[in-house]
C-alpha cells in the first residue's frame, strides 16, 4: 500500500508559498527565513506555514532556518502560470486534506460541500484539525484545489467537483 499522505499546514496560502519561493530564488536560491520575514515585514512564525508547505511540495528545503530552492522549486519559479499549475497539480494530491477531498470528489460526482469534507476528515484522528475550522478549510481548498484545477467550485450550490480535464 502507498505512503500515508502528509498533513499540509492549514494556514499555508498559495500566494505566500509562491512568494516565499520567489524571494529565495531571487536571493540566489538560498536565503535565511528570518531575513525574508523581515523583508516581508512579518514575524518568522508567520512564514513558517508557507515554508513547511513549500518543503512538503518539494520546492524548498529548509536547513537550519535557511530556505534552499530545490530543482523543482527553480522550475516552478521559472514557469509561467500554466506551468506552475501543472507542477503543483502533480504535488498537491499526495498531501492532506487534498487527498481526502479528491477521494470524496471521485465518490460524489455531483459534488461535495465543505461540511461533507469536514465530516470525512473528522473520522480520521490525524486529520481532525482540518475539521475544526470550516472557514480556513474552505480557504485552503479554494486556494490550492481551484488554482491547480484539480477541483472546480460552484458558488451557488457551494459544491466542489472534480474538474473535467480536456483531453488532447
């Protein structure tokens, strides 16, 4: 059986993760996180979710408080929006709560609500943290799943669905 998906930081926003990567790359592919936090006028602990997320996505490595861009991170940084989406689309499904959301979307072709996802997540002790804050979970799903085009969201019904992929 496959490896257990890792838990993605609930506070990790797409823009902050990509912004952190861009700054590390701009500083030659290696930068002190405390320095970057000061540059962004943030506290170090405010960029920790983004640095953890970037590490989980395989785009940064964190060593002794220093962010180092990986070859994949450099590729993301140099890519246009479509390329960034494609690369992240390959990385995101291996992480929770995205893995559970994709499983739920496959089980429910007509869509699932954030409450459905919270209920599913609450059944797994290692994922309960996601089920405790619907607003942050919705933000996380909107941020990552919509950007990567893995799911679509229908605002009127409040349902997430698998996004239909165009075949070439």
